């Protein structure tokens, strides 16, 4: 009998058992649903789902998926949330810090009939804290909006 073949076979079996065990133990922790697990925050009584960031009594989520503004808004609603409304300098600084150089959608939309920008909570955009670059008419059309990565839920 060839002992080298038997020992090699046993080593392969042991490695497969260890690998399968580690996979079964850690897979749910890595890819588990965010609704089932929560992480504590710095504020007593406030809990954010995993992968969400806490800031001033609110939880924020940065998506890793590219979607249109409308699909991003719809996704936020399925999470019982909204796209972020930037209404304080502190919130602006926080969002700039967590988004780094990436681009994300916020809850601002243009009402063409009134020629005004509104936040998704129907408050009028007053121009504070957010700089809106001048776009050509084509980019203002919903089907022509530029694609950017992710969005911020609040």
C-alpha cells in the first residue's frame, strides 16, 4: 500500500471539513440580511441596522449599487427611509466625510412646471449647503440623468 497516497487523501478530507465548517459559520455573518442584525450607536436608545452609519439621531446607508434617482428613491421607500435631505452644515460635513470622493444621490428634485428645486419632503430648496451645477436641458430629463454610484438613505 502506498502510504503517501493515503496521507495525502486524509489531508484533503481534513482540509475540506475545516473549510466547509468555516464557510457555514461565517457565511451568514458576512452576507446575512441587514434587517436581522443591528449595531449599537453612540446614542443611548438608538440602533441602526448593520452597514448603516449613525449621525445626530439618524441612520444613513450608502448603497454600493448603481441605480437611477427614481429607483434609488423607490429602494429607500422599501427600507422605510428616504434619500438624504441636506439641511444643516453638520449633516453636509458628515455626508462628505462618509462618501469621500464618490457621488451619491440626495433627496432633491426639480419641478419643471414651477422652475424650482424641492426636497423630497416638499420643502423648497433654499440654496444652502448644496451647490447645483448648471446642467444642459438634456441632462435635466429623467431618462437622461447621469448615472452615479449609489445613494444615501436617511
